[in-house]
C-alpha cells in the first residue's frame, strides 16, 4: 500500500481525547451509519445461514486494510489455526476510524478512503465528507480542478459531495476554477441535471465578468437549455443580489436578466428573469423602466406581468408608472394582475396614488371595498407601504399571492 492510501497510526489516548471535541456532530452521524451497516439485510429477523456467510465474506478484512468503515489499515490479529471472523462495529472502533480519517485524509487518498461512505443514506455522513473535502481543497486551484474531474463520472451521491466541496472551498473564487465550472456547465455531453449543478455552483462568485454574463445569458435563452438554463439565470440573479448589497454597479446584471425575461422561449426561465430583480429591489432607471413596461403589456404569462408591476413600482419615474398602471388596468383580463397594479400603485407613489386607485375601483367594482380600506389606513397616518399592506384586513382578497409571493 502506498503512503498516500495508508492511514496514520493510532494516536495516544491523551492526544486522541483532545481532538475528539470538534468531531462530535460528525462522529454521531458516522456512528449511526456504521451501526446501520451492521444490521442491513436482517429484515427484522435473524439472518439465515447463507446470509450470515455472505455478510462474513463481504466484511472479511483484506490484507493490509482495516475493516472498520472500509478505511485502510492493518488487519486485526487472528488466533493460530482459526479463521478470522468479520469484526462487529462499535462506538469505540467507529470513533477511532473517524479520527484517523479526519487527520490523515489528503487529496490523493480521499476517494479511496471515502468510497465506503459515499453511498451512505445518512446525510450527516455526506455533510462531513463534503466539509472535510472542502478543507482539503482549501485555496488550491489544482485540488479544486482535480475534484471537478472526479465529478465527471461520479456515481450516486458522490457527485453532489464533490461538487459542493468545490463550491464551498476558497479555491472556487480562483479564475481557473470558475472558468472550469462554466465550461463543464455548458458541456452538452454531460447530463442536464449535472450541468445545472455546475452552473449553480457559480453563484458563489463575488462578481461575474462581462464574458461570463454573456455566456450565461446566451445559454439561458437557448431553447434546449432546460434545467441548466434555469440555473444559469438564477446564478446571474444571485450574484447580482450579492453585488447590490455591496453597493456595486448591478446594471450589467439587470440588463442580462431583462434580456432573459424578454427573449427566453422557455416560460419558466423567462419568468425567472422577470421576477428575480424583486429580490434586490433596485431603483429602475428610464431604460429599465421602459423594458419592464414592455413586459407588463406584452408578456403572455400573468405571473410575468405581475412581476413587472412589482418591479415597476420602484421606478424613478413615478408619474409614468402610475399612468401605465391605469392604462393597463383598463384592458387587463386577469384579476390577479389587476390586484398587482392596484396595490403597487400605492407602493409607487404612496398616498398620492389614491386618485388613480379610485379610478381603478370605479372601473372594477370588486376593488371598491379594498380602495376604502387603503383610504382609511392612509387617513390614520400610516404612510409606509409595508405597514399599510400588513394593516389590510385581507392581504389576498383574490387568492393570488400563494402562487408566487
């Protein structure tokens, strides 16, 4: 066995005790996993003779390897003249193996040591492996690139462990790692769900360069991008939200989301481009106001028109938006979109929107009692839109909000 695949020798009792405290949570999960492994196949009854033989054969330690949890290590002692029996897991053995794994695992031996655990049904075990691998990767781009290569043909749950470890590592911010994630996410030889995961992992980036934004936008607008195209649009929005919190210029992100919201042939992806700016809530300039206005009057999906009304309520041109809302209300057929136009008029201009809202209520009598409620709340001195909306006796009078808010 090579040095890379051999675990470190057992530590002294005093050293072992000092290292156990940080591993408590992961240790409990691993104990539960290995205890469960010992019981698999019983079905609530005693094993048959053939089942017992098979279990013993499968758990028989290989030469030069430890049998606890599938980790490498020296074989246990045997009594002369007797065949070695398969070991039974207990908390002490499991805990010792966890310590050895944690202290001795490297990028070179991770896959070999973790292989018996990567198929675990215990989420705590997979979380431990993911977090430990992220630490092993650290800020080393070569390590991150190697793990991404593992993910190409990873089986079962191991793909998620590898990918999330890269996503959570410091190295994910290295340019070559981000570029590889992009290239793999756009590689049509990979399954769609894996491409979606790879593109989603880019949402940890501190910013997206113009070239990356162009690639993600073009891909999201591809008619066959599917789930991966949806992930590409969401990644743009998530990085934009982070940039917005840092008071950075988010105009390039807004431009790409509006392009997706207007051009994607996939309704779900298009809606994502239309509604995601709500989560950053930026003030719209004149050009952005005009683009959302086109969505409001031209989008076939009523959820998209609702999202456009929401975003337009933060336009710098309040008079233009109120006029647009009034004209759109006259021809709109969906009561849910009308409800959005009505309430977001108040968000747009506050108490000054009451004349417009009164005209809306005159056109559609269903809004008369709601208008009176808005009028009374404003008269009580409440001006903040959030407080006003929370003061309404019924915030969802037409059963619309449960769909997307």
